[in-house]
C-alpha cells in the first residue's frame, strides 16, 4: 500500500477485541508486506496504566508468524512489529489524553516521513459503543490529520434499535463524513461471502436459475458449539437477533438476494443491497422461533430471570419480482451441536420425475463459510453399477483441497487493508444500517415485551425442535448430510 506515513491507532488497546483480533490482523498485514514498513507506527490507547513494553508483552502471545519470508525467523518479525507499537494511557472522555495522543502521532509522522510528506491516520475503535460519540468527538477535535486522510473504524452494536441507531448515526455523522467512517461487519470479510457476487454474476449456469421459478427456499445458518462464555454481560443486553441475525446474516442475505450491481464500485453494490433490504416484509410472529439454552443463566453476568434469546430462527420474505414466495430462513444459535456457518440454496423438484429421484433429495447448493470453506452442489446421478437407479452425490469444491497453497486471510485482516486502501465495498453504509434496523426493531420490541415464547433447549443440541418444524413448513426438504 503506497501513500505516505501510516499511523494505525487502536483505541481500547488493552481489551479483548484488540488483543485477539485487531492487533493480530494488523500484524498479519505487516508480516506479509502489505504495510509500509519504514513509514509505519502503531499506537495503542486505553485507560489502563501500561508502559509500551507492558502492552507489547501482552500482545506477543497473540501474534503468530506464519513465515512467508524465509529470511526472517518468526521471533524477528514479531519483535520488529512490536518495536513499532507505542502505548498512551488516557481517559475516553477528557481532552488531555487525545491531545497527548495527537502529539505522539505527529512526532512519529515527522520522524518517519519528514515535515511535509503526506500522512494517513486510521483510528480503530475496539471499544464499547457507549463511548463512540465522545471518542469520535475528541478525535475530531484533536487528532485529525492535516496532511492526508483520517478514517475511523467502528464495529457493532450500532445502537439497540432503530431510534438509538439513528441517534448514534446522527452523532457520528456530524463529526465525520460517510467516506471517513468504516462500519465493520466482519462477515463481509469472509472468503465465501466475498465469493458470492462472483459466483452469482460470473457464472452463466447460475444467472438464469437464481429466482423464484427455480429456488424453493434459502437458509442462512450460524451455529456455535459454545455459549456466551465470558461475554454474558454484553450478550444478555443484546441477544442473538442483534448479535448475529440483524447484521451478519442479513448482510449475507443481501449478497445472496440482490440484483446485479451496475458496476463493482462500492456505491453501486451498496445501492443494490439497500434495495433488497427495502423489499423485505415486516416480520410476523409465526415466522419466528426463539430459544435459550438450559445453562445460560448459570453465568453470573447474566440476569437471573433473563429472557434473552440465545437461539432464533426468523423467516424473511422479500417482496419483489425475483423472490416473491421464496422464504429466506435465517437461523442462529449459541451452545448448539456444532460450529458452522453456511448458506443453503435449495432448488425445486424437477418436473416429470422418471427416476423417482424425489426421494433422493433435491438439488442444493451449499456454501460453507466455516469451518473449512467449501461449496458443493447436491446433484442426482446414476448409482454406479449395473442397475439403473439414481442416487444423490456432490460436485464438491473444498478450498483446502483445491487451494492447498493459499492461506485464506482472516476477515479482519482483509477489512483493515480495505480501510487503508479506502475501499468501502465491504462496509455497511448508513442507509443500509437504518433499513436493517427498520426490519428488526418491531420484532425486537415484541420480544422484549415478552410477546413471543422462549423455548428452552439443551446445551449442545440442535436447538428447539420447533425451529426444524418451521423450516420444514417453509418447504425445506431434508437431505442426507443436513
Ligand atoms: C460476533 C458475535 O460478531 O461474531 C459473536 O458478537 C460471535 O457472538 C462472532 O461469536 C462469530 O464470529 P465468527 O467469525 O467466529 O463466526
């Protein structure tokens, strides 16, 4: 990446997100040579009183050098990276810390790039959203770059419902322009999610069949085989609909369902995503199943009488020419029987079934986001052998087999690089966020008023049976391997 001295400022540097995701992601970019080694500095900022060295020691354990450059051994690369990390301690709501931070950034800019050259400042808020407005205001007042761009990365939760999200958007919108704000949804950085547009619009075989005439139903599924361990306090306030469905799964839905963008520019892509979101009908209670796993309330950070769902299946209906009548079944749950995220596009039965293959199952395109990226198509083929009978098999693209030499980048790595490059394609635009909240807010309010049943399910199970029943009622025909 070219363009002058680059300062990456991570606010909330001593917290979990920074340690586990943000620093390792920038480290990976660094070790692969994507960052300007000689014009680069990382700044950690948080309230804890730490020295530079103490922060470096905390980060070290989270950095793994994969060794792309055989001339440098792992420890050398890690040490080099850490030597570029400095730490500033300060409050999030007073001016002093940000004045000091600005001085330190400016000092390094001059030391590395001279007094004149262009500079770039990226602020990554690995912070609770309650402090976004004040932190953004202080960045705006004291830390703006005078010699190049300033970009600010924020992560969900962006509010709790439409009203609070709009209030936050207004506050941030007064401080930064839309092209300075990068709203991360890390699902948009996943390899298979990024492949969706290519798959859909670069393959003649999919283009004409991707509609209500051929597709029976679409599922977008997120499962985790662990509970809210360590994050109960946050989770209990938000619940699975806000944590996963309203953002990650809805973003995936947009890419599965949108029309072809005019070009690949970020604005054209996001225009089409917004159109799809606007065509989603309001959610009816009969289209929702909610659950909570049996040991959820054992977590001392969770309210003892909590009714927060840890599992939800929500059927969304898109009222447009392409999708009328095709249910989009979004399912997410914690503490289930496996960890998996996938998209399942199930096609309709073939008319005139001379092979009686209906019992073998339908065509289904499965795109597995994780674990181990894959895409496979369930097809009916002749059972090999002397008999003329049909059986179901797969056309299989497993990434670990097909792309053995390629390390698939972490979502955060890719999205931070996009931020440095100024590419907002994989970030959520303000109007997208607003419509996403419009879709889910009435349902969330009804859930909070206790108007929907909450079904108890066992830790490590498939979740409430009622969710499978709903999925089948929506026309999903179960095949082997589901
Ligand atoms: C986060 C949620 O956004 O995504 C977590 O807050 C969840 O609850 C995580 O565990 C899942 O991300 P991934 O990339 O592991 O599927």
